[in-house]
C-alpha cells in the first residue's frame, strides 16, 4: 500500500510539473504580444528586414496562429525590403510544419498529463484518505528536488554556451537540417535572431519557476498545517 501511495504521489507531481512547463511555454509565447515588439526593437529586427513594425507584428501574429493550428498554411504577404511579397519561403514553411507538430504535441501531452494528474489524485484520495495532502506535498517536494538539479545543470549549460544548447535542442527534436537558415536569403531568421530565443528561454523559465514556487509554497503550507493538526490531537 505504501508503494502505491508513493507511485501515485510521484505521478501526480510529475504530471503537475509537465503541465506547468508546457503552460509556461504557451504563456511566454502568447500571453503578451508586446514582448515581440520590444524584442524586435532591442535586436534592430526592423532595420535588418527593412520593415515597418505594423507589418512585422502582422507576420508575427499570423505565424503564431499557425503554430497553434489556427492557420492551414504559413503564407503571409507583406512589405519586406520595399517589395510586396510572401514573407516565408519554402524552407520556412517546411521547418515551421515541424515546429507546429512539436508545439501541438506539447499541448496534447499537457492534456494527457492532466488526465494522469486527475487519476493520481483520485487514487491518492482512495488509498491515503486523510493523509492525501501530506503524501502529495512530500512527493512534490521530492520531485522538485530532482528537478532542481536538472534545472541547475541546464542553467549552467545555457549560461556557458547558449548556442551549443540551442543547436543540441534542434538536433534532438528535428530529424533534418531545415532549421539551418541563411540570413542573406531567409527573412524568418532575421526576424528571430538567437538573442530573441535566449530572452524567450528566460521568459519561459520565469513563468515556470514562478509556478513551481507557488506549488512549493502550497506544499509547505500543507505540511505545516498537517503537523499542527497532528500535534493538537
């Protein structure tokens, strides 16, 4: 029975972490489109593309709509370098098809994680009853300890050489070299420089760590409350 409690607690905690991580990606990318305007200004994207901010943001909104499946084809006609043309070329479209699959897969994974979380909580409620929240809090803190080590190692790697981590990410998640762009011919890589991706990673990390911090605070509060209740008996 103790083994079942431990498995249920860890499953619920891991599912919660997955939900937080994917939600952090979504929040960072979609919650405030003003962040893209600030990034384009910071990295002088408009100068590199010879575009107006209004046109760049139009392309951005359509591209982000495509990623979450709200557009069937990535084709956006706008003014770039003084010419009315499609912002995206064929390589852009092929690579973004892969990115869309990855993004939609993440959203699907979050739905599965939500189902796992609900099932694990139901099982915990059945097995633990009164000790459910204590077990869940302990499991989450243990899971968070392991996760903290992983985050620390990843943070060190990113701080030392973001480009190497960025390259390895693409090599792991994509089975082709379509992500290798030429700034001389590909507008999309001029719009999305490496610095923008680095800032976005920090933004995602901020959302993720905030969510984890809130959950950790709740778990500590729960543990303290349970102990006070036990001491009062």
